C-alpha cells in the first residue's frame, strides 16, 4: 500500500515518524513524507522521500487579527483553570495558532500547502495518510481521495482534549466555521475525524495519556535523531568517571535562556566541583555567558543521543519527548528541568519521577544547591537505575513499529473509501 506521512515543518515533528516509515518500507510498502520545504533535508537525511509543498517559514507566519480573536474566544470557552497553565500554552499558542494558519477562514490559495497537498494526494493516491496532529490539511487531503487516515501523537493530545471539551460546552462551532471554506473548496463534508483522525497512533507512555475519547492505538517511540560523525573519545574507551549528559533538545535550544535564572556558567561551575564528566550539547548562543569551560566538561553543538546516552550514568534535560524516549530506551536516570512554557514538559518530568526513574525540578527549585544535590542523588542512589529499568520494561511492552504494520494494513483496508493501490505486503 501507499502511505503518505504529513507533518508541520519542524525537525522535532519529523523524527517521530521516521521509525514507522522505515518499518512500512521494510514490509514492502511505499512511504513518503510531505511537509513544507524547510524540513526536506531532514526527511531525506533519514533515507526517506520528501515531498516539499507550499511555502517556507510557515510556522513563523501570523494568524490574521480577526481569526486570532476567534481563537482567543475558543480558548476562553474552554474555561481553563489556574492549574492548567501548560494546557493554555499548548492549546492556544501551539495547537490553535497552527489550526488558524491552515484554516484562516478563507479558501486555500493556489500554491498553499493545503492546495498542493490535495493535488499531490489526488495524483499519488495514497491508501493511508498518517499525520502530525498539527498538520490539519492532511485529513482534508485524505478525504478528497478516500484514503484512510490517522494521527500520530508524539506529545499529549491537547487538541483532542480541547476539541472534546469544546464540543461539550459550545453553542457555536467556531472551529468548524473556520474550516468551512477549505471543505467547500474541495467538496469535503465536515466530520470530527478532520480534527482527530479515524484513529490515533499514540507514542506517549500509556500512563501519561489525557482522557480523550478517541480510538487510540499504542505505538512504541523508537528514538531517532539526525546522524553525525561521532567524536573519537566517545567510543575509544569507557569513561573513567560517571558521565552526565546535558541536552536541550532540537525544538527548544533555549533551556537556560530567557533570563538569568539558570545561566549555563552556573551549571558548569557546580559540575566542576563534582567527580563526574559532563557532556553538554550547546550552541554558541547558550555558551555566551560562559567564560571558562571546566576541565571535566565537554561541549559539543550536537551528538546523537542514541550514541551518547549508552555511555552515561544520568541525563539532564528539558522534558522533551524525544529525549525522554532516548533515555527510556537506554535505561538512563533522568533529571528533568522543564522549559518555561514548555507545554507538556512538566507532566513528562512528573511521569519520570513517579516511575522512580529520576527527578523533576520546577523553575523555583532550580538553584545551584538543589541541582548539585539532585545530580548526586541520581549518580549514587541505586533506586533511580531500578526505576529506569522499570520505565524501559514499560516501553518494551508497547507495540513496536514493525509489530504495528499489520494493524495499519488492517485499519487502512477497513477505513479506506476510495480507489487505491491497497495490497498486503509480500
């Protein structure tokens, strides 16, 4: 069968798709990845076919003021409480903002991502479309050609949760109204599947999922990131002292930025007094506050976590889903310091702490003294390694991409309504 992946143009949204696309290809199916031109190199570097459509720099565009006001009203009608601040950030500024960019209340223009995606789907005739939960045109394109379609979640299902809560409380469906010009343009009837897919592949650990009423199928997240030449010291010999990784993720390399609360220099200073080797993946901007790098600190702009973490005794990170997956796969205890306004990253840290696989610190707790004590606990208390082992076993209990391919074949056949090329893998 032919499988079309569709995603917003962000590398951190491409990476979760790659292992499943590989598994489908290994089973004999065709798979391509459609997005804006910004991530074409990311897709092809993974050995996959990139379909570049629409405009560049899409995510930096602004929603028209009239539509932004509607998005504000939608968010207000959700009646989010004070303890749901992270939900507000994720729903209004990530989910709804992107929804408004793709569905601005007017028909898609020629040359837009939506128009070109529909055109490509019409020509290529996919049997199955698997889409990033922010890539809303994908469901429309699937409907125009009768393909089965599903979301693949790599973060909490904030949009599904918001849509469910909104439909329970709304008097006017403002989201459907924003989508209407697009649907009329392609002759597509409205349906809830345009928001949440026919079913959902969920890469989040089962215990972290939001209470959303969708047909959800668990999928193990296999850690993937861009490859790079490995430094010789990484594989030449085992580290003489406990090695700790400090990583900031690919989507938000501003972990200690945005103020003087947690400068990198301060973190390096506390590491200098400890019997450990710190490997920090930082760019030039994040190193601006550092005068001298201590002898026991190695600084690299980038190194694949799948190569680095097997040599580490602990990892300090911002709570990103990709880093969580890599640390889980390699059974590494974690110290999670969520980025400010980091959507679901605090919940990720709380999950790590609840399983005993590490610790989570709030912004107020992140003092040099607390950081030092937390690092020492991770390195000296065996319970955290045992917790990391439990987290790893839970990860292994989730179906792998290869094991999920037969399910996708079955569901694609069940949900496809138009002509296609659907055949079982040989």
